[in-house]
């Protein structure tokens, strides 16, 4: 059985398909980079821990002094 990428129709190794991937490595890497572009790590409160913030509104509330 050949495994074809759902984005570019290139074939990729069976071992990758066994891990549950449906894309070739370049297409999977590209999709992961697009998802990671929306991540931000910041302190949600003044002396709080650093947290992964994916919601823009939560990031705006983390520093209410800035208006932009």
C-alpha cells in the first residue's frame, strides 16, 4: 500500500503512516509552523508563571496599560 500526502499527493514512508500522519514531512512541517505562529508565552498576571497564551484577548488583559 502506498501512502500519499493529502496535500501534495507525494508518497511518504509507511512508518510515518503507522504513526497516524496523513501528510508527508514537508507538508506536516509547514502546517505545524502555521499553528505555532499563533502561540505566545507570557505572564498572565504580574507575578504569575509564564503560560502559553493562544487567545488574543487574554494577551491584551495580561498588560492592560498598553492600548495597542
